[in-house]
C-alpha cells in the first residue's frame, strides 16, 4: 500500500473511531490463516498479506462475533475474502448494498462503469488529510453504481425484488 493511501485509511479509521476486527479479542478467529492474499508460490517468490479487513465501530466491538478467512476462490479471485458474524445479529433479507455481483467483473461494460465510478472526475488529493474523504466518496460512488447495475440487470431479466430476495408478501 502506498504511503498516502495508508495514511488515508489511518485517518479514516481515526475520524470514525473504527478498529480492525481481526485485532480485537471480542472477535473469535475461526481460522489460523492470518492473511487473505496468497500468490500461490513457494519459497522466495511467495507473497502473502492481509488485504481484506473489517473495520468496526466501538458498538460492534462490544457485541463481538467471529471472523474467518473464506476458503480460497482461486478460479475467481487471488485472495480469500473474510467472513464476519456479529453476535446477536438477526438475519435480514439481502439488499443490493449487502452484496457485490461478481458477474459485473466479467462484463466489460459493467467493469468499466465501476472503474469510472471509482476514479470519478475529482482529482486525487494532494494532502494526506483529504484522502479519507476521497476514499469514502469513491466507495459511495461504486456502491451506487453497483446498485444501479443490479437494478438494470433485474429489470432486463424481469425479476421482481420480491422473488430475488425470497420476500413473501403478507
């Protein structure tokens, strides 16, 4: 991670009072694997790091939960995503903000739209303190783009939201 980007993430965590769930005793580690990226090489060519993180608020830190590395998804990703369960959390029907449709990464048009949303039209910040705001805004734009693409995909397939999320009408 570049120094400016690392400083931006650090400032974001300070600004919102967040901490990495992996470092908390209140979150039980379900796997011994301490990293999420593995280039699959052995010896000197090996590279491993923990690129996926859950940043949680103090409220969630108190509730606690469990965190684990998902099994490797080598055909799709070069890393093992993290899975987090928060104690006392009741399951809710999924919404577009709860998942990211991996098929968007296979479709050139969708991939381009997401990349354009991430890059945006704003120039990159020149001051370290501005990076946290830039990253937050970029993530919001990607989420909105992903939600829009999901709606367009459902509309094209003619799938109503109630069927997509297994919502039963009363």
